[in-house]
């Protein structure tokens, strides 16, 4: 059986509930995926990592020209064409944010995980007051400034010439898409059951593209480097390292003290470049924009291997290459490397001596 797209998901507001789709438009990422983020007044993000109750904020969309607030298809340029973002939370009246902004909001340099900065625009006091009332602490809602590019880490993508656009994303931690297989979740749940730990769902891991195949076992996505969906190529950038967020129950907003992360740490520390992190799912980058992905689409594997590494296997090249450790370098490369070290030490020593001589001459005169 071929690999197929099993389900598609977007999360309009980072760390809030997502929306399941039949068809999703591809722009810098999926259209409307993580375009918004809840922050401190200073611009630092709030996420489920530290505030699990964000899982209870539901998101809905009403697109221009449609009466539905539960679209199953997101068209190309949906943000530009406009609509309403609707937020719902227990004990709160629904609230609405109109997009795009009719008047540009206050520019904000929003701060993501790992102190990454994103150009954003504040969505105003009304939605901030709603979020503050529900969450119990002062917040702001910001939207990605669509006029600014948020580039990807060059270690994990081919060179710009292999894309029809500047590869980028919105408010996701680092990449346009997260790809995950149903088989991997099933295998994890078997292991959780053996530990009498609660089961998890795809929602714990917040993927965008979920794939399935009866011919492939769990974690087969670890071996992918380039795939094609609906005739459009995507590069697999790196494994996704996992924090404590999957421990949060997406239905209750209550975090488990250990699981599933503890189980994952026992067998999914598989990336040589992130040996102290459990990994599940693959960060993925689209080659081109302006097309739609649908549930049921066939996934064609164009390039695969067993050497993904969080230290970077693409590095702006046409093809991925294993990360070479210094101990594995050929003899002539080691000699070259050591030669560079000796040269650096020699130049530094000469510079120190020169500065010392000049200093003595100045003091003597």
C-alpha cells in the first residue's frame, strides 16, 4: 500500500486548539497555520509548555464569502482575502479578530522558543483583555507581519536556488510543517500501555501532515529526505526534538508529570546531534507555494537514508550528507584541520609579541 496523507491540521493560534482539514493551501507554510501567538506584553511567547490551559482555547475561522465557521478547506491566499479568527474558551463569550488588519497594529518583536525573534503586529486591546480575563495574567495577541520574512536555519535546508521562494515559516518553532506517521503514534501507545501510562493521540504532538501506510513500520518517517505530494516536492529538514508539551492532555489542559516524555526518552533518543532529547516527527519544508494538499494524496518518496542529524545534513547543498565528526575525517583532512589550528596559534603568538614590542617602545618614548 502506498504512503498516503491520512489527515491535515492547522493551529491558527500557537499552542491553542487546532483545526482538522480536508484540504490545506501551501504558502510559506499551511495558510493560516500559527499566524497568531499569545505573548507577554514584552513580546515573549506563552505556550502550553508553561501554561497548559492554552489547550482549552478553541480556534475557528470564518473566511470572507462563507457563512461557515468550520471550514474543511483553506484556499490559497486566505489571509489576504480576509475573514475572522474566532476564539472560544470555557466560561467565556466568543470573541473575534478580523484579518487582515485594516490599520497596521503596533510592531512587536515577538520572541519564540530558543529566543528566536519574529516580526509581528499587535492585535489590539480588546482581544488582549479577553485573553487576560480567561488566563488570569496579562497577555497580548500578535500576528505575524506578512511583509517580513522569517528565514529558516540554513543548516537544515538546501540552498535558496532550490526553492521558488525564500523558505520561511510563521510562528512555528522553526519549520513550515511537522510530518508524523500514524504507525509511530500506535507504537508509542503500545509502549505506554506496557507502563500503565495514559495513551496519547496525534493532538499531543500537533502535527500538520499525518501519513499512513500498511507497508511501513513505525518511525519510517525518520528515513525520509525528500518527498512529493500532489506533484510538489518537500524537503525533510530534521527530526523534531520533544519538550514537555506532549505531556499536556489536549482535552483537559492538565499536564501529566512524566508521560509520554519519560517513555519516549527510554527509546527515542535517536538523533546523534541531539542525544539528550527524545525525537518524534520530522520538520518539513515546501519547495514551492500556491498549491493545495488534500487528505488521501499519495506521498512519493524521492530520497531517503539513515543519517538525519540535528547538527545539519543539508547545509545549503543539493543533497543531504552525513555529519562528519573530526575523528572520522580522512587523514589528509585531519592534517589540514590541524594545520589550520597550528597556523592560528602561530599567528596569535606573533601578534602578541608584536603588541608587546610596540607597547614597550611607546612607553620608552
